[in-house]
C-alpha cells in the first residue's frame, strides 16, 4: 500500500469515527466552525485553540494515539480551500501559534492537505521545525506519511535517528521499509556502537535495519548476539 493509500484510509476511518465520537453540542460546534472557515479561511486561527473545550479531548474510538480535539482540528483544516503557497503560509501560522496538541494536528493533516504535492517547501518547513524539537509526540507526527513522502534522503535518515534518540518507536516511522538504506544502517550502527561501548542499552528496533547491511558492523562493537 502506498503512502497516499495509507493516508486516504486513515482519513476515511478518522472521519467516520469522529462523527460517532462527538455529542450533539460538539457536532453543532463543528458544523458552525466549518461554515465560518468556508466563509473566511483565517477563522481557523480563532477556532483551532477552542476545539478541545468545544468538542472534548478524549481518545478517538478505533484510532490509537489520536484524541477527539486533534481529529476535529484536522477536519477544520480540510475545510480550507486555498492551495499551494497560500495554504502553506496559513498552515504555518496555525502551527506556529499553536500549542503542542494543535501543532500535532497540523502535522497529522499535512498528507491529507498535500495530496497533489502543491505544498512543497511550505509543508516541509513545518515538518523540519517539529523534528528539531525534543517533543516525542511532535516528532512522531512529523515522520508520518507526509514526512516519509517528502523529506529528502539525508533529512529522512536524520529524522529516523532523532526518533531513536528521543524514544519514538521505529514502527511509528512511515516508509521505513522502503527508505531504509545502507547509509541509515551505518548511522544506526555507529549509534549502537557508541551506546554499547558506554555500557548503555540499545533500542532493539534498530537491529533489523542494521542487519540488512552486515558490512556496516565491521569494526564496531554491538550488543552480544546481535550479529
């Protein structure tokens, strides 16, 4: 399944679950909010911060790791009709002025908003900013389907390494099966070597990526039984 297919499946699942997760008050608020955004797109800047209070912050049924307020915010973003640079600038403002939960919602929505690739560097600007943080939740959102599809190879490798550093499980990194290459294996082998020499644990999920390229382990000390 391609990244686009995965994103579309997630959208349909999330939209269906959201309709059932909201009570009457929440559904009414969301309908009114969507109408306001269709009338004036910058209204999203006012609506984003209050989505949690209006619709709740509980977990989304059938969507592990997603909260109701995040799903509502994603729905608000899909009401934006702008495209390309104009949309990218507005998304940056929503992201820049938001708290962590609001930023995560923007990051999760990027794949949905960039199906035609028109966001370009404007979307990557948001992803790159999130990866520079030390917030594991934001980094995990940044390495979702959009990041996997758009990040250049060198930046993608660095993003994977950042996940290892901050404790984001590599199972959360989109596109890893397709994009993991020898250079990434070498970087992870260096990391594993440094941790092993220092007597520190090495996350087990880096092992399969290293073992794809056994030659990168030459001259490196790895945990016992890894090779």
